[in-house]
C-alpha cells in the first residue's frame, strides 16, 4: 500500500487530508512540523511527502531542504500545500528547493487527488530526477528564505492593518446593531458601513419568508435607479430555484465566494460590471433570517478574513433583526392584549395579592354596571354576596396554591343590587401581578341550558316513543351513540349493549358488511339514502325485514359528524304481501288442478318458497277422526320425474278430540295460532305414539303453527296445518285465505273428478257397443287410445290435451255402428262398394258426437283420424296443419295398432312391419314429429 506523510500543524487540515487520501486507498502518516516528521522518517521512508510551509519548530521550507539533502530521502516526491505562502516568488523558491509541486489552498479535492496520482506515477516510472547535494548554495538558500519571510511579514502587517480597520468598523456596526432603530433604517445604514469596511461597490439584503420559502429584495447600496429597475426590485428568489445563488446560500446556510464572475459557472450573467461577489447567510439560533450580498467591480475583492468577518456581521445583524421582530411582537401582543381587554364582552378584573382591584375592563362595566374609576382601589369582596364571601377567600387561596381555577360558578352583586349568575376563571400571576379573573355573565346561558334540557327531554321522549327504530352512529368509526326503545324491542339488545359498538359486534359478517357499506355510502355522498328492504337477525336469531333511511348529520363545516338511521319493521307487511302473492299464484294454478293431491302440491310448493311447510288432515266424519293423507312438501329435485309434486304419502289416524287445538278449530270453524306446541305433544304422546309418524313428530317440535279448517258448505272436511319458525299471529288471516281457497278447489276437484268418472263411464260404454258390433277388433280402440296418450305425453302436450287424445282414441271408431256387422267381420277382401261404406265411419262418428258438449274437440278429432298430411286421406282429403295435431297422433297410433293386430281378412303383420310403415311414410302420410315420438315410446319398451 502506498504510504503518504502529511505534515501540517492545523488539526482540521490534517483531518481533511486524512479523509480524502484514505478514501483513495492510501496509507497515511501525520506529523505537526518538520522536526516530528524527520523523527518519523528515521525508521520508515514514505512514498510521498505533503507539507504545509508555515509551521512551528521547523517550517516547510527547512524541512524540504533537509529531505532533499539526505541521500535516503532525496528521491521521495515532495508537494507543498499552503494557504499562507501564495506569492509567485514563494512558489519559485519552493521549487528551487527540489519540491515537485507547489499547490495553493484551497484546491478542489478531485484536482488535488489528480496531482498526487500524477506525482506517484512519475516517481514509480523514475521520471523524477533526484536532486544532488549542494551545500555551497547555503547562502543562496538563506537569502531566499529570509526574503520569503520578509514578504510574509509584510503581508501579515498589511493584513493586520486591514483587520484592525475592519474590526474597528465592525465594532461600530455592532454598536449600531444595539440601537433601537427600525429595521427599515437599520439595514441600509449597516450595509453602507459594511461596503466601506470591505471597500466594495455594492451590497444587497434579501429577506427570507419561511411560509412561502421565498427571498424577497429588501434593501441595497450602490445601485442606481437605472441599475435597479422595478422588476428587479420585485424579483423573488424561490426555494429550490435552479442556479439561484441566493436560494443555495439559504438552503445550505453556507457562504459562497465568487472570485471571478467571468470564469465561475455559478455566475449566470456574464460580462456585466460585477467581477466578484460574496453571499452570506444570516442565521439566528438555527433560523434563517435572510441573505447578505456584497458585490464589487474588481476580481478577488473578498478574501478569507473578509468573508469570515462579514459572516460575523451577517449573524449579528440576524440577531438584531430577530430581536427587533421579537420586540415588535411584544408590542403587538401588548396592543392586542389591551384591545382584547377593552373589547372583551366578558368582565376582566385584575386583583392584587391583598384582594384590591387594580384593573377593570369595559366588559366589567357592562356586566356589573360599575365604571372603571368606581372600582379601582376597592376590594373584591364588595362585589360578593355576604353568604359567598368566605367561599371567595377560600377560592383565592386555592388559586394562589394551584395557580388557577377554571369554570368556577358563583354569583356576584351588580351595581343595582341584583344577583348575576357568573362563570369565572381565575389565574394567579405572582405576588407582583396578583390575580386575573375573567367573569362571564351566564344568566341567559343558564336559562338557555334549562330550556335546552327541557327541549332535550321533550325530544328524547319523542325519540323513545317513536314506533320505528332510531339509531345514531359517529361518522368516523360508525359506533352506536344513540338508540331508542323501539330499537331495543326490535333487536332485543339494550342501549347499554349497543353503545360504543358497531354492527360487526352484533350481526353476522356478511350482514354487518352490508350495513356498514350503506353507512359509508350515505356519508360519502353526503346525502339521504333509502334502503327499501334489508334483512337483520335479532338477538334471538329471528330474522326481521326493515325499511331503513340513513341521513348524514353535518357539522358547521359541512362535514358528516354523525349518521342518523330510522328503520321501520316491515316484516309483517312483507310476509302479508308474500302470502298474498302466493295466494294469487295458488288461485290461478288451482283452477286447472284435477285432484286434491294436485291442489295440495300447488299450495305446498308456493308456501315452501316462503319457508313454510304444511300438512293436510282430511276428516273422516264417521270415525270422528283426522286421517292424514299428505305430509309436508319436499324439494322437487329429490323426487324424480314421476313425482314432481314432491308429496310424501302416509296414513295414520287420530281422534279429533285427542288434540284440543284441532277440536277447537273444527268446533269453532276458525283458524288458531299456536306459538308453543308442547301442549299438542303432551296430548299425543305417549298415548298415540304408535299411530303418529316420525315425520309428524318432528314437525310438532317447530314452535309456531297455524291450524285452519277446510270448510265446504258449512262442513269441515279437513284441517290445513302450516308451520314455520317465522310465523306470527298476523299471518293467520292469510293462511285462513289459503285454507278457504284450498277447500273450494278441493270441492271443485271432487266434483270434476266425479264428472270425469261419469264421462269415462259413458265413453267406455260407447266403446263397448262398438266392440260388440266388431268382436274381431275387440280392445283395438283402448289400445289405440293408450298408445296415442303415450305419444302425446312424449310430445309434452298438456295433461288436458293428452286426456282429449286418449278419450278420442277410445271412441274413434264410434261410426262403425252404422256399418253392417257382416262387412266388419268379412274374412276376405272387401269390394269397392263395401270399402266405400266402411270409409263413411269417420263421418258417422262425427255426426253422433257433434251435438254433445265436451271440453275438447272430440267430434272433430274422430272426424279427421283417417286424414293424411299429403291430402290422400278421407273423408275430406285435409292436408298438413289443417289436420288437428290430436288427429295426426291418433292416425299414427291407429296404423301401428292395426298392423300389429289380427284382422278377419289377414293375420297380424307385427310391430316391426308397423314401424317400417310409419318410417317409410314419415312426412308423407304421417306427421314427422308424431312418428318420432311414437318411435321413442316404442324404443323405451312400450308394448301394445
């Protein structure tokens, strides 16, 4: 590692060089003068010597001569680094001693490191010529050495003279700084004296504004009006401004010296009359006051000492300005205090330590009625009622001990003798200043507080008696701070439980998140929001439906401070609406129901949507018992395609008298709401345990039930039993309406069923008559009817149309009763006349049926069952869609059954041949969709 010896008596210089050189990887030795350095080099020789000149003991010149005279050391490169010997003759003398470089302080670090590297490289490459010993030049050395010392002494004398002049001037300036001149007069005076001390041409002061981070021009010396135009006067130097020297000095709080403005890149305006400049920060206790600028038309006008002295001046001026500002603040504070005292609406009274009044404000004159001269010098006790004087004395003792007492309520006597309610704040300010008491007349305030309390009591009474839940939350954390009785009744939580908590403390996370989201929406939009429906769980886990309005309550600045919420419990109304809608839907659906089972399925399905299960108990009057036929409705998906209603069938019976509520329902013919089923359970178990199903037993454990009678023609034909944890007494009318609709539809279904049975009997009788006329085709019509109905079902026709197809199939050959039996049973081929006679049977069937009123067009279906879609059929040659779909289905079923069965004139052709026939003529003679449906029915295992 390269070793460098640094010789300098200045600790700061040694430290700076140590940091600089060690950062470059050099090993550093340090000595304070030539003698100390010589001793160090007796043991080790460095690779480079850097030395100052002016040092005690042995200076740099003598040390260099000694090194170059030594055979051991003369080859070591030597660099002079000096701030005192800066004359050109000093440099010539130093180099004549054998030094390789002469460097003046200060030098830029990068430049200095470059010089060191250059010398070391030359030394390593042996490009530095070692000087020869030259003892005969001792006289020459001493002469030059003495000349250098004389020059330095002369420079020092001149510097001392200039320093004395500056110190004298600075002393006078410092004296001026202690004056009480206004800042507007002081600064120009100081600047004027400073430029004489510095012998410069211009000076300027820029004041710093901390609020705006700007430096504003305030005062200058040496500039003419022409030089200093109005825009220049208004020029402000901004904090962070690029290449702004004023801003740079203020930001770093370090002086900037520009020796030659033409050659310094920091000076922007080149070529003007200013050639050198000095910028100084004005700092007082770490606070920046402003920047002083000294300018001159000559280069190099400001040396190190001048800069140092002016920096002291700048800081002293900063102290003076700060002091003047402080004094001005005190004066302003005094003026404000006096103005405050004089204009305060409160009474302000000063009392000395003995209780004598020393000051009396205008407010005191207004409040107590006494003029100031009347009270100065009197005792404070004169203003206090007799009964309160001891309290005043004790309070003053407390204030003296504690230092103050705030918001102390009492009464004082006004000049006219009436008592005034007052609120006082008393402060003890020491034995010299005594007490200061601020007295406020709170008589009206007390009256207002009393009125406010009454108003709050009245308002709270209204809030507490509102039928709807009212709550208030703080806008920041949305915690409850107000909650009324209706809210307690609705949710089941007390005020004490609610206060200071938010929604997440009471409700499930998803539910609470929705509430909070709506709260934030109202606060963000700063406006009323309406929430038509929101679900909420009470403390007992009961679900309620609310209609809520949320309104932000604003502070004086228009910022939301609270959130007011008003919630109406609409659970009953919503349930009534839901039940009413369900009832309307049930009414429409029950119009097409054919059986009691269908009716019950329709009702159960709609109630299940509302989470209500139901049971049906038909009543067997002969046995005076309830006979359970249908149990509760289950989900559709679990029952498959064949049981879309999802109804479970069970059979067990109980006497009506066994259960009081059932007996009461039947006897009084009215609905009953049961909130607790324990009584029912006690009456059923254990006596009738073997007769009650497990499902029924489970249902009875649900606590809320409504039992309604099914009444037809004043007779109770059954009991409609509904249960749900959400049922209430208010649901009874709606459930009763369901029961009434149920009973009416049930009765209608029974009548319809009976009518259908009658009609089916008539139809089967007609079919039997036809079969008696044509015994060889016995069963043909029923088989055709069954296949046709299967095809219709596969084509997703409604139950009603499917039934019409089936009945038409049963009697489709009714017209054959007009055909002679010998023709119908003829074993051989029919003649043309005979065949034409047979072809009249669709017309004959139509004529027999057309005057009978059916729910379906049976006569027309029978009339068309031999028509073909290409128009080749009979008796009318109808084509395509002019043939009823039911007739097209009947045609295919008739062909398939006829070809598959035996006939008098031929044996059975078989189902395979029948299929080939309908497939071959699909879309020609027979409807394509009907053929496809028939084929699917047959593929799924249907047999004739």
